[in-house]
C-alpha cells in the first residue's frame, strides 16, 4: 500500500506545534538565566566590589556555606526546601525588582518607582507594599518578596507533581538549555575571576552549589514544559467557530484597521506674560478656522485617490514644493493594518473610538478629530477592522567576514593632504593586492544533497581576499558533517558579528530588520532548512545557514491567548493545591535569608548612590 501523504491541515498543525515548542524553549532559556540578565550583571559587579574590598580569600571562607547547605527552610507538601533553595528564589525576585527599578530610573529619575512600584534607594523592609498579603497587616516589600518566593516554590513543586501524573518530561533539547545556562554561569564567574562555587555563594548566599542550581533550573524547565504542553493542548481544543467568535468579541484586540489621515494645525500667536516669558497660544477663532478647513477637506474625499489629491492640494496651498509626494507616497497619509490602540491612543472621543472599532464602518467615510486644542485631523476609513495578515519572521545563522572599517579622513592642510595622498597610494596598492588573489566561484555541483546559493559577483566584489576566506569557511562546512551544530561551531570560531558566541544565530527576525541582501537571501522562495550560501552586504561577506521561516496567523494568536487564559486557571489550582501547602517553617532559616538580602540591598544602595555622585 502506498504511503499516504499528509494533508495540508496536518502539515500546518505540525509546523505550528514546532513553532510553539521553539518559542517555549526560548522563554525557558530566558527563565533559566536569572543570574545572567542585564540587571543581574550589575549585581555581579557590585558583589565583586564587596569581595575585593573585604579580601577575596576571607570572603570565600566566611561564605563557604557547609553548615547552611543542609538547613531546612520549610516543607512544600512532602518536599523539603533547603535554606539555599529558598534563598535562590527570594534573592531572584528581589534582584529583579531592584534592577528593573534602577534601569527605569536611568532613563528618567522617578520612573522606576512609577513603573515598578519599588524604590531601589530604600531597604525592602522600609517600603510599604501596595497590595495585600494574607495574614500580614501593612505589608512591606520584604514581606512581598518572601511571599512571592514561597508562592513560586509552591508553583514549581506543584508542576513537578503534575508533570509526573501526566507523563510530561524533559527531552534532550530541554536539558541542553540547562547545560547552556550552567556553562554561561561558569563563564560569567570566570570572567569575574571567581570560581563557580564562590560566584554562586556571592549571588545567592551560603550553601548554594552548582548541583543545587542545576536542580533548580531543571525544575523550572519542567514547569515551563508543563505550561507549553497544556497551553497548546487547550488552544488546539477550540473550534474554528469559537476562534471566530473570540475575534469578533475582542476585535479591538485582534483586529487591524487601515486609515488615511491628514492634520490641519490651527494658527498660533506668540504672547508675552508680565515676566517676559513667551508662549504659543491658539485662539478660539483660530480653532474654528482650522475646523472649517478640516470640514472642507473631508467634503472632498470619498476614496484613497481623492484623499491623496486633497492632501496634495492642501500642501500646495501651504507652499510645500514637494506636494506631489502626497499623491505618489502612501506613507504620507496611510496608516496601514494598525492596531486599535495605536490609532486611538489617548483620544477620549467615544464616537471616534466606535468609528475606528466598528468593522461595518463604511470605506471612504471620514471623521474629524480635535487634536488637544492645537488643530484637527481628518481620518478616512480605508479598510475597516479586519483580520491581520500573517506575521512572517525567520531564523538564520551566519558567519560574518567583516570588511575593514574606513577610518580615513581628508583635510585642506598641506601635511594632511600629503598623508591623504600616501593613504590613497596604500589603498591603491591594497586594491592591486585584492585583484591578485586567485579565487574562483565555488563549484557547487560536487556537494550533492545541499542547496547552495551564493549571491556574490566576483567581477565587482568588494574584497576578493576576504571573499576567498568566506568561501574557504563554507567549504570547510560542506566537507564536514553539514549539521547546524557544525555551522554554529564555525560561527563561534570565525564570525566577526556580536552573536558569534551564540553560534551566529538570529531568531524571529522581522521583515525589514536586516539589510536587503541578507533578508532577500533568507526569504527567497523555496528556502528550506540547511540551505547555505554567501551574501555580500556593506558590512562584509555573510556565510549563511537557513534555519526556519516562521508564520504566525491571527488564528494562532487567538488560540495561544485562549490557551494561556485556560492554563492560568490550571496554574492557580496547581499553586493552591493542598499537595503544596507550606508547613514546618524554620524561622531561623527565613531570618538567615532575609539578613543576607538585607546586606545585599544596603551594598547595592551604596553602590548606586556612589555611581550617581560620580556621574
């Protein structure tokens, strides 16, 4: 019997499943790297200062943690949580809030408190927490950190129980992610001149070990796996009719709209107050005039062409020499496939909100919106609320052989002119050397089973010597085992790009993010995993390895959202289950962790104050 081909629907489901799994692994890696986030690297720098100031040897001995390693903090159900494990979770949530608040404040003073709710210049126990914590009157952030650490542990341990009951386990890729995180931790410790053990103790307190960190990361990975599996399962259970219903019920969330817009500013006058301070003022008469102009504009339009003509006419009247651009350049007036929020923004006009969100709003209809006392904007409906087009991203690895930076300058002075002439002679000599390089286009016919696409013109290429280097690396790949891992290894060894240490990977690259040559190669029709080649851009030669093209539809988005909502209910049940109740709390252990974080907070506050004074 002939092998039955898979249906389009089956192929789509397989592709979607792979996308979701990949996204989960990506998120899982992020959750693993708690100690490697941007904020945590600041923490590392602070701790290094502490160690140097107090003497590294003495610091390491005093924090050996042999006695603390086996100390119990409390039980989560039938599982004993040790002091270091609880300390890991407590310190992680504290560090997250501290560094997020500090990062926001670096943009604008006070933004950290406004956005995060936490003041990193004060001790956790000195700050009131705005939420409620059961059994705690007037809770502080110290109470909040403790409660959050305990709840996170309850959730993680509950997921382990759920995974065991439902046969959800970690696969090789999941464990590979944990290994990568451990390797990164070791590398970070090495770069700061510490052993892994000393580094972990400094970050998380006495008793923390590599073995315990690995256990924690594997448990977090399994919890992430539970979420991925169940979210996908829940999302796939919805019928097409239910997905369509969800779209219509939340059209402002999932829909997009296309509009034309043209702004008419009211004329302002300059006034001077008693203190001589000037300000721009728009009178009621000026606003009335602008409104009349907006109404006149709106009366002229009924479709895209008439709107563009009206805009060009208005610009011509305003003495804009490039008024014809408003006819030829859509970007001048078109807002295409925009989300509801991006269009409405802070507009409180309920009628405008309804006009934008109604999928039955007539094409060509107009709405005149006042722009906060400065004028009016004429909107015309080009395409009412509709389903968004598929979102395309791609994953690709590359090895960059970079062109030399051009740092040469010229000057009118005699000496500089002479130097420029010498530089020109050197450049000419270098160009001659380039021409002398013996390089031929790669004969791809002898590498069967691999699609090779080289987008380089040898007659007009920028640097033949560098091209030969790129081609030699590609040949090295083609004559090896030709796997993604082997390509990644070559990237680590040869690429001049900043992502070399990650194997040259770029994931979820959006259309328009890369230079045209790079993107055109990656998104060429028929591109499949394992395709390789060389592309020349203004940066140099890119040895390419295609990984995947990712397509996300409006239906995918809704299924994922509905699946996530349903999983959130399950997560609550897991965390609140009697099987993960916290019992047998050892107060001395809780106090030990609080004391460690208190010392850490004081040091971080001092460090941030010193940094601010230096700036």
